[in-house]
C-alpha cells in the first residue's frame, strides 16, 4: 500500500533529529515490559482463565 501525502512540507534534518529520541522509545518499551512482570497481571489473567474454564465445564 502506498500513501501519497499532498502538499506536505518535507522535514529538515533538524526536525528529524528532534524526533529521534531513542531514550524515550526505550523508556516506553521498558514500561510496557514491566506490565508482564507485575504479579497483578498474572493474577487477573489466571483468575479469568480459571473462571472461563469453570464456566465452560459447568455449561458443557
């Protein structure tokens, strides 16, 4: 798929460098990974999985 943007000004090198904040990207990535290390995440997933299993067993 090709997107064509009409009448868009081409960014200069200074604006490109300002947008390339790799430390910010790494912080967001680490924040996203920390969710999976949180015990509350596994508790909620485990509880909902167990509940679905039990409901499926009772219904069938």
